[in-house]
C-alpha cells in the first residue's frame, strides 16, 4: 500500500539539523499561535518516502506527474532537497500558513529555532525564504541549480 503524501500547498517548509532544534521549533510555533494540526514534523526514511520527490514509490502515474511538475514548477527541485535532508537524519517541518501574516510568524519562529532552507509553497507561486546551510547533501548533480 502506498504511503500518503505530504501536503505542500500553503505550507512553509524548513530543515532543522537535530532533535533539539526541532523541539525548539515546535515550541516556538505553538508560542506563535499555530495549532498542532497546522504543524507537521517529518523524520526519517518513512517521511522521506511520503515526499517521494521523483515519484519512484507510487507508480508510473505519480512519476509522470512529478516529471510534469519539474517542467512547470521551479521549486519542485526543492522537494528533492527535503527528501534528501530526511534521509540524512535531519528534520523537516511543514507549517500550514495561508495568509502573509501567518507566513511571517512561521518564518520568525523557525528562524529562531535555527531552521534553514525555508520555502513557502503557495497555490500559484513559491517563495525562497532562506538558503541551505551546512554540509551539502548527496543529491544527483542534474537536480542541482
């Protein structure tokens, strides 16, 4: 049975390097008014499989859809980085933040906890919020910008 994917629309995604930073991010987000159901904390290979950035795990239709997304959405490559970060032992946090003010609160809370590689995935556009920091991940060269 295929695993359920990760929702990205109207979400701020960020990488945290360790469990201490993840706990700090969860506390900061709660303190910023985000309900527990607005925050998804992803860990390990199982959650990396849920991202399935290349569509390898959910069959040929998903793979075709991912290829189409790569040609139409410039931030789709970022999902490869989030998947690789999880496989590298890091934590990825996704915060549901539909409005600008919510995105700003999420950004401040995550930054305060040491998050990096933050991106906001809107319905029609995406926004680079912060760059990757630290050791490079093992990502295929053809997927790097």
